C-alpha cells in the first residue's frame, strides 16, 4: 500500500491524484498520524500547479460539475474524504463522463453522502449563525462547524449585508472570513477580543424574550427541536443560553 | 423603545398561527440595502415545541373588534392588550435580521378601530420597511378581511407572501364561530390576489411582481364537525383553482372556554394525517377522490398512501427497474427522493434489493409492493401485509407525528416522503 499524504489544499490533492493515478494500491490522505501496515510506503506530496491543472483540465472535459463536487467533498470532516474524492475521479475517467447519478455504485454513494453532509451543514448554519454587533458597528459571528465551511458560508452573508462589515470566525480551525463591505478575505485568526455595542444586550434580551414567548408550552416536543437543531450548535445561540 | 413586556404580549398573541415558512421568493438585495430572500427558506431556530422560527411573527395590535369564539384575543376576552408602532416594528426587524436571528417579518394584527385603518397601518409598516429602512428580506403579511382592495393590492406589491386565513373549513362553521367574518370577506381578496399573480405571469413581469412567494391560508381542525374528506376537497380546490402555495392545518387547542367549542383538542394525529394527504395531493399526483370519500375521515391506523395501496392491491407489486415514476411515487415507503434516486440509478444498472438498501431506500414497507429483477420479498396475503404495516405504523407513530410542523425548507417541500 502506498500512502500519499497531502497538506489539505486542493492543489496538493490534485497533485497527489496525478502521482497516484497509475498505482493500483494507492491511498490519498491528509491524516497526519497514520496507522500503516509494515510493508506500506509513505509519500509526502508537495503541490505542483502544473500537475494539478492537468488533472483539473481532464476532469472539466469529462464532467463540468466534478470540480465542484470535489471542492465540497474536501471540506468534509470525514477522515477518508481525499480517498473518496480520488475514487470518484478514477470512476469519472474510467466511465468517460459524469457518474453522479450512478447511486448504486459505492464510491458515488459515499461521495454523495459526504458532499451532502457539507451542503447540509452549510444550509443549517446559514440559519444558526449568530452575529453580535461591536462598538464600531462590525458584526461578529463565532462558530464551530463540523466541516470546513467558513469560505462557503461567507458569500451568503455578503450578499445580504452589502455595505455591512462582518467577521465569521471558525474558533476551532482558527480561521475567519472578513468582509469589508466589498470583498471577502479568508485569514487565520487565533482569538478575537470584542467590544460590544451598547445596544447588543438590549436586542439579545428581546430575542430571548421572543424565543420564550413564541413557544407553545402545552405541546412540548424536545426531541424534534433537537433533531432539527442539534445540541452541538447551541453553544453560539443566545436563545439557548441562560 | 420597545420593552420586553409588549413584545411578550404581541408574540403570545401571534404564536398560534402555524405558518412560518420563508420560502418561495428570490428577492435580491439592492445597493445600500439589507437582506434578500432565499428561495428554499431558512430556519433560524427551533422552540421546545419542535416548531421552527424563521420569521419574526408578531401582531401589530391584539386589541380586536371581533369576537371569534376560538380566538384568545377576541373582544370579550380578558387579556392584556398592547400595540407596537410601525417604526418599532422596523427597528426590531432590522436588528434581529442583522444578528441573523430571523429571515424576515411575519406581520399580522387584530382588527383595531376598523379593517381599513388596520390594513393601512400594516401597509404603512411594510412600505416603510422596504423604502425607508431598505429592507429586502422576507415579509409575510396577513390580510385583513373587509379591508379596501386598494390597500391590499398596495401591500401586495411590497411583500413576498400574503395570507388570509380561511379559519374554518365551512361557511356554516364560520357563521357559528366567527360571526363577524363571512366566507366572501376571506375568499374574495384571495381571488383578487390570485388574479394579480396570474396577470404578472401572463405578462411575464419580472421585477416588482406582487407577492412573489404567493398566498397561503390556514384553517382550524376539530373545532367544528367537518370530515377530513370535506377538508381535503376544500384544500384541493385551493391548490388547483386558486393556486395557493400552502394550506396549513391547525389542530384545535382549547385555549378559550365556550359552549360552542369542544372541550378537548383535536389531537396531533389527525392534523398529521391531513398534512400527509395534502403532500400526496401536491407532490405525488394523487386526487382527493383516491384518498378519502367526501364524508369520510382518513384512516388513523395507517398513513393515507398505505391506505390507498391496500385498497388497490391489484396494481402491485411493481418492478422497480421498469415502473414509471408516477407508479414508484405511489409505492408506500418510497418517497419522492427515493423515487428519483431509483430512476437515475437504474439507467446504469438493474437494481436488486441490496442496491436499494445501499441507496438508503427503506424497503421495510416497500417490499410488499415491489419486485426487484422479478424477485419478491413481501408477504403474500393482504391480511399479513396489513398486519405488518399497522405494526410498523404504530411503532413509527411517535416519529411521524414530528413531521407536520417541519420547517418548510425546499428539500422537504420537494420530497416530503411518506
């Protein structure tokens, strides 16, 4: 078995696909602490723009949507994401065209599962993300998504807020999307110190009051609430804090 | 400034309205504006009763002229009264929206001073929100019966969705329980709005469409004696003749004591069965006549699709590899998503039961109604099938109950598997 270890970037992944494609027993992974068998070999891959582009070009010829599928899959928190995406590319090349509807094929099913989880979380967090306003009028939203979706979620809010500056901060991965009213910049952010606007508490309290009042207490259904709004997201929801 | 107490009163008064969906509109943001609408709708929170919060749902006032029996805000009720000004509503909406608490506003009101005066105040609020506050998020506005058409049509230009609540499934019940409202006062404005939408469609009007997300309505189930068959016939007419987007059913909760009202609630199961049938009518190609006789109620023991299949066993089993989409959609246990998966996957390879399982299609119920490559794994006798399905249904009842108030996101609207 040959393990191609990548650094998590897309270029590096596509480079690994280029190098590993002709090997029968290749695995692509970004896991740093690998548990491998005795006879296996480990190859550290460095991104090579030219090789990556050749793979991308081939993919584009065969299936216009494949790059986006892979873009999403690589955001997944699934430890096998790179290898699943690799299998998906192999299958596209083998079949000579799009395969996303071959749902009876295990690789396609796995791909549709992990991309579905990424887009699913993306949709959920478009709703569950919470901003607070700082003293300068910038909105700040800390969150901790399962999948790496900060740059995927930021354009949604840029479109909504137009001139309104905001920061979306993935506190676990220590990265943030900054929006200055014109463009989004992705950057690494360790921790953020926030001086809240004087109105922040007023609106947060009104929101908590609203949340309490709109509930129909005579029809409790906690299980459903937790099904739609998993407890792991509550940490950043003011209405779920005491 | 708005205080917590007034917000509490005006929210408590609005919360029994079922609709909270923010879907169906593609409104875009303008330069210097705030907000847009997401066509699939977005849920922002869920309350301990399992319902979603998508919109800020409040009444402008709960001080009502009318005395509808079932309503907690009726004239004769001894409840605290409050109101909120257009500017206070705008400020609250903008500030909640900025913090991503909500997707927009659902504004309704009790009828204070007069229907026209009330509609005028609602209209003023939404115009202000759009023009002064530059808000382009979602707005759902409740229509006030007996208000002047011109006011209603003016409001319709600024909001994404409007709804007049039908309240009760028949004119007779309306007369008994909401004597100050008539069928015409509710249906005529709905028809006007529906005609205005049709006009936009015919003339291919793109920007400035009236209510781009259409109309919805709501009726109370179980406060009056109508059968499910009658209710569903009304529903079907509302969808097919009036082009409504959604009909909401609200099973009656006795919040008000009255000799004209039952003392017990209608129960969630009935409401749930109605929603299931509603889904079958909208997305699965069923006609109401196939589901429920006019004077009949839906089967409490099994869902309406199962019940239909049991009555039509001569049509089954169908072969998954060759059955047309319309037939796959009618197999109990196969939802819209599953049916489309099958249609796609079978183009490449003939499917067996193993494939179906791997495609996450639950065959527990479906196996009695399908064959895969000619193989059949279901029960042979109708009695055995019925027993198996009932058992299955009972086990899942608690689970299924949760479906009815599910968020109206696009995915579930398209699939809504039964």
